[in-house]
C-alpha cells in the first residue's frame, strides 16, 4: 500500500533561488524533449527512446553553451526527459492528449528529487545540490516513491509516496450504507444522516465575496497601468500593487480550497470510522451535469469527484468494500418500499411519493436507501 504525503517547505532566499533554478531546468528539458521528438517526426524518424535522449543531455552538459545544466542535480533533466517520453507513450496508447510545451507563466514549477538522496533530520529535509531545507512537519520513515518538489504560487511543497504494509483490521463490520450526493446537502446516508453543503455557510460566502472584490481590483489596476506601444498594441505593466493583490487572490483561493477539502475529509473519515460492511455510491456524470448553466457552479464547488476519490482510498485502507452503482441505475426514481419506478419524477420534487403504495420519503434519503439495497443485491 502506498500513501502520499505532502509537506510544506520553508526555504530561505538563497534556497528559493536554487529551487526555481531546478524547476526551470526541468521545464527546459521537458520542452527540449518535445522539440526533439517533433523535429525527428518531421524528418521521418521513429520515436526516440528516453535513454538515447538522456545520453544526448549528458553530452550537452560538457559543452560551454549548456554548462549551466551542471548547477542542478543530474537527475532533474533526466527525469523530465523520461516524463515527456512517458507522456508521448500515453498519447500513442490513447490514454491522454498529445503532450504540449510547458509555459513559464501557466505551468507550476516542479522537479524530481532522487529518492535515495532524500533524507530528513530534526524538522529539515535535504535536497540534492540545495541542502538542508526547513519543513513545516517531519517526514515519515519508509520506502520513498517518486518524490517531487512543487511550487503552488505561494509555497514550496515536497510530495512523496511512502510504502506501508496494509493494516489487518479484525473489527466486525456494521451494516452497509448507501451515499447519495447532491447540491442541497452534500451527502445523504441511508442511515438518515445528512451532511450540509459547506458552500452555503457564511464563512465561505464571505470569502467568495472577498475573492470577487480582489479580482476586480486587480483588473482595474491592470487597466490603469496599460501602455500603448509604437505598433499600436497595448501592454500591461505589473506593478508592486498588482503583485500584492495577486498574492491576496492566491491566498483567498487556497483558503477556500482548504475549507472545502477539510469538510470532505471530515465527512469521509466519519463514515469510514463507522466500519460499514460496504459503501455504495453512484457513478455520477459530473461533466454532463456541468452543462446545466443554473447548477454548474454549485456542482463544481461540491467536488463530487474528490468525495468519491477520498471514500475509495479510505475504504481500501480500512478493508471496506467500495461499490460504484451503474450510472444509469434509477436510484431516485425507485420506491425504496415497494420497488416501483416513478418515471415522471422531476428535479423540483424534493419529496418522493409512490403512486402504487403511497409511501412518502425525502427524495435524497430514498436514493441512498436504494443504493444500499443495490450493494446488498450484488454483495
């Protein structure tokens, strides 16, 4: 079992310069690989293996023009080449889109760190050719897998996978549960428990208003500092005030993201700690639901996919069976009492009323009970 850890780094100014330098080399090597592959393809050549390209990089580092590559770890450009070649292979297999050049402005700076060189001691982490960097929390012991250093616009982070032995849980399981996700309430469980929509809280609403206000201020500042060039085109000058406001925008966005993700973690942990025999969720078509212009923003903020992802891996950690119901299973339209299907059920009908047996129940609770029964039928 592999668990991913994300630890915030606290570098000084000299270390920040080296971190950005390492990320710049990784971006250059990735773009250089794409350029070489594209040029080779135009000339009628076959796909170049990453081993051959890494040998070319080794030779380039010996020249005067590219001696600056020696200032960072040798594994950084080599791993970037490997990542670019892997992206091409995924494209050839139909698993991903064609790899594109990485932009200095749009792409987040990141680079690879050798796992055998990764060490920690007394709240510090050592990075190759950078030195001991302070960390916000200690790095757990274990076998490290694919360590990466990333910058999110505000802070530097170390992400690493650590291999653990799966825990053998002999605690008896309770009855299985069904979970129905929605906009009014984030999650309704077949046990009758409801978990609120955090986006309706005053805390989140105030942060969203503040974010809009800051974005408008940034836009006005850009318009004020607009300069017309000799060719008649307009260019925007980024002042210190704009940089300060953009930092506040990033901090507000991160605050909103952390509140929403923390809310999801609290809910999923609560559900898993109850030790159900199985958990059933609906395989929602989030991209199709987003086409509804009136509900698209609310659906996007609910983070349905993230909720499913957290439930899936937490169930795996606790030896709980996770079941995804078929996307076309009519969980909301089936009566949980008699099993009759109500085809004319509308989205505005919040109470389910069965025309056959007269059973009345909350629409979302009815759907969660049906999902629980779905899991019982295939268990």
